[in-house]
C-alpha cells in the first residue's frame, strides 16, 4: 500500500497518539492513512489508520458498522490476515489502527502483468491462493467462548488481497463481513460485495456462509491461473447474469501453458460449484494441497532458474531498504542477490523431497512449506514488476 504523503512544511495532523503522514486510500465510509506512532526512547511504529469520515461520526448506524469491522478484525490473529492494533476516538472522530503493509494488492499486480502481456506462473498463482485459503479458513473456524463466530468476509476480491514485499499474502477489509458479534445486521434482501466476485447465492441476496467466500476465492484462483476475468462483463447486469449461470471453462482451455491433467483437481473448479451444497465446504482442504504439492514438486528443480530470471544474480547478499515515503515500489524495497536463490533452493528441496507421502503429518506441514516457498517466489515476482521487466 503506497501513500500520498502530506507536505511536512504544512504541518501534519495528529489523531490521538498518531501523526498522519499521508493518505493511502479513501472510500465512501472512511479514509485510510499512513500514520506514525511515537513513544519514549525514540520508539516509532508506522501503521495504517482507518478513520470514519467526519460527516458520518454522528450517524449511529455508520459508527456501529465501523466499530464492527474493527471488532471482527481484532479477533483474527493470523499471518494471512491484516492485524488490527488499536481502536479509539479523538475529537469525536472514530479510528482504528492496523499493520501497514508494504506491498501491492492482487489487482495491481495482475494489472501490471496484463500491461506487459504476461500472467502469473501457475506456481505463483497457487501459492497466493493457498495463502488466502489459510487466512479464510482460520477466520471461518474462529470461535469465542466455545461458540463459532460464523465469520464470512463477503468481499473477497483482488483489491482486498495484499501481497507484501516480504512475500506474505494478507486478507484485508472486513468492513461488510458477517459475524455473530456484529452489532449491526444486514437487512434481508440486501446485496453486499462486488458482482464479479459474488457467489450465486449472494447475487440473489439469500443466506450466505463460508462457502460464499470459497466461491469468491475460486473466481480469483481461476483469474490468476488464466490471466482473464471470469465473470466480468461490460455491464453490471451482464456480470450478474454470468455469475448466476456460472459457466466455468477449465483453466487449461484459457491458458494452454497449464497441464490439462490438473483440471479435475483444480482448486478453482472445486470452489466454483454453482450450488452451495455441491461446493467445497472449506477454503483449506489438506487433500487438495497434498495433491497440488505432488504435482508441483517436479518443478522444484526449476525454481532457482525462475528466481534468477526474475531477480537477477548480483554480487553480495540480499539487501532490504524500507523507505517510509513509499512513493513508489522502488522506494519501498530492493532485494538482490544469490542468497535469495540459495534460500529458495533449500525450500525447493524440502518441497521436492518432503511431500512424496500423503500422510496426515505431511498434510499438516504442506501449508507451512507452501508459505515459505510462496514468500520467496512472490517476492521475486513483485521485484521483477517493480524493476519494469
């Protein structure tokens, strides 16, 4: 998330303990800022602050919706979900702070690739999907006092999936999430979300559950694998109809570089069943992960070559430079070097040798190993994009 920085000479606004450094994004309900938290002994921490628009601060419904988002997100502590730190009000304005993510969302990454006539390699696409799946599964399984919270994000889309420069995929924006702990309840018949990533049941405003998020993740998986929009049409109505019809071509038909043998086991296909009762009931399926890992292990020996093509091999070790100004990708991170390739070789070796069995133990370790390799692969891809290759 890059911020448009405010002019220091004009003075920067303070909100409670935070100094606002710049604006990241603004929507109909709130604005997200880059903020700095300072303390004794030179302590400082950069965070993202979401602040409710001042003209909505007197509207009880909007205030409750805003606080609901913060409360839901604060219950979720997972490496694939953005972390909320603090919530408060200052001079009658409501805000909450969360981790500032150095990276770009999936829509921006896909857009950059499309502008260059490229698409994500299958390995990259699947690793990103698995990261999102892990975060969603955690949220879906979350309980409080032994009772399920029944959290449903309802707005899983590329804009809400941030790929950090550390190679971690984060699910963000639980603003319209459904959960038992919400103070505000969605009225029956109200449609929430983006049409191109809605499930059929969402489009007709019927009851939703975790399988709604599973469907949206399937749409994203299909688009990452093929480089093409699945349901997006020229008009909202046509998009709406395309979702309801739910005609999903096998990914290998849209991307001839994909192995057709993978289609029956395709993550997107398992997630994109039109009827909820036929759809995969969980975002994270260990059997699917094991199968995918076994199919991917044959490519492990090509990983180092891919990284060298993306990153380039230069003398010296990897160097990470974080610039808080964050005016561009190059200002945020620069990684170079052979050590990244060597690190990926080790991870690839684990992937190639440790996933040959299909035991329960292996299934439990698959997401962890995927996370390690995903981080390195995705980092290489983002670096390649920022260098304009």
